[in-house]
């Protein structure tokens, strides 16, 4: 079992005390901090969070100051005006309000970084001489850095002894046809709709553009639609995701 710590801005960490039994009750534990406060690994250890027998992953950590890769949900962090870390991987926030594509998060990060740097340079009446953020950097955020965030050296890489988690794009799709730089083509132009195959641990989960598990068509879609408008606490009907826009 892996425990995910979701660290957002909000209430103070000093009020939280956790033991391992408490942590095991959740798949994700929210750890909140004041927007002006930086949380260090020492702070997490002080309240008994890191000293457990279960692996700890830290995500959604826009306010953390740590020397490791941490998943940041780019689209929602920009929405709330949070800080973005230099040493990071990418994640997605709730699909209720944001897109669920890692590629979209990489594109947001790429273009927002370019915009900020270009705006500063052009504000001095100068023309940028260099690209401040490359498509290769954005691609790493979406792939290799995710493995580093969960301390898995076998993830996010294509090499001998690496786990065969692979995504295969349709190379003859009109949106990328003719591109000679495959990384630029993927980061700047594709979406999940252009993914032909997905393999997880060498097993097809999507093949020829369709999920390999037929339950998605026979069962999962109907169950999702039935539950999407249901309040799990009160059992009442909700207006729906569009109410959050």
C-alpha cells in the first residue's frame, strides 16, 4: 500500500498529528498549510507522517520546499494562483473542474512558463533571444519525472529492465503528420484522442483506440453517469459538474 499526501494551502499543519493506523484508513491524506508557509520534510516527520512502514508519496504540493520531484496539478494551481515548483512532475486535479489529460497539464506549464519569461523581457522593450522552456522539458514533466516523484527508477523510461508502461500515438494523424520532432508533435499538437495503444506493465489497456476491458462500454459508463449526479453523503441529486464552472 502506498499513502499519498495531498498538500494544499489552507489550515495549519501544526494542528495535525497522525499515527500509522490513521494513515492506513485513507488512500489520500490532505495536509494543509498557510499559503505563506513552506512545509519541509522535517515538519512532516515531526507530526509522525513519514515514520511509517508504508511508502509515502507527496502530491499537489504547490507550497512545499523539498529536494525531490513532486506532482503538481498545473491547471488547478494556475487557477488558484499557487506557486509552481522547479523540480516537479505533473498530475491532474478533479475532473469535476479541470481536464484529466497529463498532456494538457504539460502544455499549460510549457506555455505559461514561456509567457511569463517573454512578458518580462518584452516589458523591457527587448526581444527574447532564447526559448526559456523547451518541449523536451515539458515531456519529461509528463513522463520521467512522474517515476522520480514516486521513487520508481523503472517508470517513465524506455530501456532494458524498465517497466513496460507505454503510450503509442497515431503517427499518421493529421495533427502531427509531417513532423520530424516527435516530442514537439506530441506536446504541442496531440490529445488523448490521438493515442492508439496504451500498455501497462506490458499488457494492453487500450488497443487500436479502444479500451481492452469491455466493461467500460457495458457497465462502467452507465455506473459513472448514475453516480455523477449523486451526493455520496446525503444521497441527494446534484446539479452536476457544470455548476462548478
